[in-house]
C-alpha cells in the first residue's frame, strides 16, 4: 500500500531525501548566509566615499539621489529611485550617520540578499542530494566572500543591486520554472536597472525553449 501511494504521489510532493528534510532547512540556510554576509560587509564597509574597489561613481550616484539628478548614461533610473527611498529610510533609523555610509550600506544589503537567493537556488538544484542545504550554504558563502561581490558590497555602486537581480532571475527560471508571473517582473526591473541585463536574454530564451522542448506539455503560466 505504501508503494502504491508513493507511485501516485507527484514528484514535487515526494518525500524529501534524508538530510533535506524540509524546505525550511534551505530557507534557514539562506537567511543565515544573508545575515553572515551582511555582518561581514558591515564590518568591512567603507565609511564614506572612496576610490577603492573602482568606486569612482559613488559620489556622482549619491549626488544624483539627493538632488533628483541624473548620473552618467544610461542614468540608472531604478537604482536612483530605490537609493533615494533607502537614504530617506536610513536617515530615520540612523539619524547621525554619514550619507555616503548609508549609500554603502545599501550595496551591502543588496549583496547579502543575493547570497541568500543563491543558497535558495542551489538548494533547489541539489534537492535530491543528501544535505543539499549544507552544500548550497557553502556555495553561497563562497559567493559572499568572492572578491568581485565583496568589493562591490562595500561602496555605493550599481553592481550589488545588479547581482541581486541576476540571482533573482536564476530563482525565477530554476525554482519557479520560468513562469511569467515571476519571470516578467524580474526582467523588467533588471533591464530598468542596468542595460547589461539584456545580455542575459539569449540565455533566458534558450532555457525556456529547451525546457519546453524536453517537456512539451509543460505550462509556464
């Protein structure tokens, strides 16, 4: 009887492999990785505007945010809008803090969130492996301390938010099967943030095409 029930049970609802006992394990690992990354970034955060880590645009981006201006092309409209809201919110939470430090903290937060999303995606990819959440956690922490992400998490720049959108794109494609209600908003905001997001479109179309070819009856909506 147990075997017949297991055969009739959908693959998505099948009993998890030992060591990946619950989706909550992956969620807790993702949350822990994000908090650990954020703690690391805050501890090493630039205290103001700096030329380190190729941060030549930090002053320009902050000036555009506080003056409703437009930075160098393509202008990064979404980033400036979000940064303005962030600077207003953190001015209430940290009223005596430096403006540039709060801008740097925004990058740290975006980078830390990208680490958590990475853990979620890899936990899903490795869902049939023992201790999938642990391997995903290790990979996420490796991403957190990679020189590229770490350097951009410490300064006011557009790339930490870009990293977050890229990881969210992977989450929508892999964990949500590329369903338009998840994929479309991420594509829209990603392209509204940085035009290099367009370079990912061929990979997105290929992924959707290959998945629909392998599973002709698959629904993406």
